[in-house]
C-alpha cells in the first residue's frame, strides 16, 4: 500500500489536482475577460454622446466632394 502512494505525484486529500489548477486558471481568465467587456460597455454607454445632447449643426451641412 505504501508503494502505491509513491507512484502518484499528488497524494489524495492534499492540495489540488492538475485538473483543478487548469479549471481555476480557466475561470480566472473568464473573469478577466468579463471585466474587460464590462469596462468597454461602460465606457461606451456613459460617453458624452449618450449623456449629453449633441449639436445638430454637423448634420445640417452636407459637404460633397467635387473630385
């Protein structure tokens, strides 16, 4: 029985298995990605264009190229 424990790098009941480390790293990256997406959405939705009335003067004059 004692020789069986020496074969395994990770002993049962101690620490995390390699699968658990991979899952933890994957979920951490999902969290980082989620925070980046929230940051982008927040910056897009709280910009001056959506919170303040824009000037309509830019839409009145339609400049066309003569070239």
